[in-house]
C-alpha cells in the first residue's frame, strides 16, 4: 500500500465522519423528543471527536464554521 493511498484513506474516513456530523445535526433539529435529541447529541460528539483526531493526523482543520 502506497503512502499516498494511506493518506487518501484517512482523508476519506475524515470526510465520511464530517458528513455524519451533518446528519446528526439534522437529527437533533428533527428530534421529536428529548431522548432522541440527547441520543443524536451523543452521536454528534462522537463523530466530532473522530473527525478532530483525523484532522490532527492530516494536519488539517475541517471544523464547521461556528463550531
């Protein structure tokens, strides 16, 4: 496996996590109960932690504006 391939895979994983963050934010907005909102918030925090860790590995910052 080439070095560039590894970095591409890490970047792809980070981008997937960023997309998942957007979905969780939407779920928070669409939540019909406090329990659903709390569950989506926990998933969002997890996705953010993963994305931030991958950003550090890549030495990039993909934090959404205002985050």
